[in-house]
């Protein structure tokens, strides 16, 4: 209810289907069973959630049934088809999924209507074969949901899984440019994406959203590649010529630069959220602590060392913040043992919890505990020790 786009979409769909049904009945145009009512729960399931999709479908079907001569039959068939559509389409990321859903909806229509006819008719020769033709046409029209999803996404400001899958293709312009100009950051982003996606699967968060957000969270580093250690080569560190405040500002700017790049390349708002929140309102600790060590007894200008934020406000952005910090810190471990990796993960995530970064997002202590165990497992696998191959004795 807080999002105007979501509310507008719900009302538009309900009103459109009610008006269309009324016009077809009033003017005796074809048959209402040609109308793909199952498209309503599919669209809402993709953009919102299953519960909203089911309730909207029920309301629409009940209103439309008022105009019909046989409303009970209509309600029974449409509700069954709607439920099958919702449960067969958990996450739309491929065109083949929609085709499978259309087949299942046709079969549901046919099965439920056939059962209804067996109750009301005594003679199988009196079955209404024409209705099954209408159901087949209904399934064909249901396939038009795919192009319609693209139009609704742009019109109402949603981000579907199909778009996220397209954006996560590393051959698209922005990610390819990133792999060429900041290869170290690109590799870091790939590792973070793997960590975050695995954690999202375990706690039931939106996996594809986290994976895509992780790939883009550091795109701002393309503006000043050499100022970030993962892209430095030959031991040259440009920070040596800057004060701690200046260095902090260059590092902090990768968030604002990232948002500008995202705006320039028309990335969805959902991806921009990962760019702005992956450091939250945290500090550039290396430069902040270094400044304090050099100026004992003095207090620095906190804002000059603090990221613009905001702090994470969803489970997905919280997962990315944890994965980003853990992956970056893991590269500085002197040795990779089970104990050192476990201590590192606990230390970093516990400090983030203590500093209050997750107060504004609906993540639980149980989720955080699960995420920790996922990170430990994955990092042990990434930094596993290899056996040394023996030399052939001559």
C-alpha cells in the first residue's frame, strides 16, 4: 500500500478485466473463457508476491462472475487455474517457464470443467467440446504475459527477475567495461555475488536480486581504479601523495560515482539500492584510525570519513554488506585455516551488528547466524589447500 506503483497496478488489472468481461457479456462477443484471467496472478506474482496475487485474482473473479448466467462454474474453474498459475511460476527468469505454466493452466481448465460436466451431465455425448477449444485459446493468450510484463515493468517502476537475469549477464556493456578497466574489483564482485547468492538461498531471500546487486555494487571504482588496492599493480599507491581526509573522500566517492553511472546506464532502483547501502553509514576505517593515531587527543570531522549511506533496509542489502566486508577482509588473512576464517567472519559480522547497521532491515539473529555459517563454508572451499605435486627424480 505504501508504493503507488503497486496499488495502481492492482486497481488497473481488476478494473480492466471487469470492464472487458462486462463488455463481452453485454455485447455477446465470443465467450468469456477465452479471456486469460490467470494472467492476473502471474503478473502480480512476478512483481509482488503470491498472497497478493491470489487475493487479487479471487476479487477479480468474484466481481466478474456477477455478470454471468452460471457464476459458480466460472468461479470454480478460474480459481483453480489461478492457483496453478501462482504455484507453477515461483520465479520467472526464462520464457520456457511461462510456456509450461500456460500448458498447466489449459490442463487445469480442462480437468476442472470436465469434472464439473460429469457432475451435471449423465451422457458423455453431451459434453461441450467447444469449451475445450476456448481453454486452448486462453492458454495461447496467456503467453502474451511475457511482452506485457516488460511494458508494465517500465510503466510502474518494477524490476522483474527477467530483467535481473539480463543485467547479470557479464557480456553486457557495463560489466564488460568493468572487467577490462578494474579487473581486481570485477573479480571481487564475482566472489561477493557467489557468497551473497548462497546466503540468500539459505535464508529464503531474493537470490537473483542479491546476485545482480553484488555484480554492480562497486561500479563506481571505475572512475578512479588505481586508488583501490585490488586494482593496484607494481606497488604504486597514489594515496601516498594525499592526506587521510583526501584519501577517505576518494574512497567514499566510489558510492556516489557508482550511483551516477547507474543513472547513466538506466539501472533499476533496486540495483541502485545495493550501490548506496553496501557500506551504509560506515567509516573508511583505515584512514579514520590512521588519522586518529597521528592526532592523539584531537577529534576528526566525522563526516569526512563517513559514507553517505543509508544503512541497509532489506534482507538482500544486508546480505550484500556482510558478503562485501567478509570477502574483502578474507584477502588479507596471513593464513587460511578453518579457525582463522571462522574468527574473521564472526568478528566482521558481529561488529556490523554492534554498530547498528542492520537496525532498519527485517533480518533476524537466526538469519545472521545462518549467513555466518554459509560464509565460513564457502570461504573454506575458496581458500582450500592444494597438495604439492612431486618432482620426477632423475
